[in-house]
């Protein structure tokens, strides 16, 4: 599957559960990754959100 063509499969803003399912990792590893600072996350209270664009750029090695 062409990773850049996932718009139809993923919403514009991803939740930790979306990322967990996509990467096939545990919940604890997902939160460890999201709290590592490897990619920009947005927080609303205790809830974490990640832009699909930011996540896909990280996945493709295009992030800073």
C-alpha cells in the first residue's frame, strides 16, 4: 500500500489508538513513543492528538 495515499483510511487527526493500531504496538509503547518528543503532538487536557501529515512524514523519515 502506498503510505502517502492513506487519506481514505485515516482521519486528518490521529489518536493514540489510531497510531497503536497502525503500528501494531502495545498501548504502553504507543504512549512512550508519543511522549518521547520524536514528533509533534497536540494536547487537549490529557488527550493526545497527532496530525496525520506529521505522523506520515515521521514514518517516511521526512521529519526533522
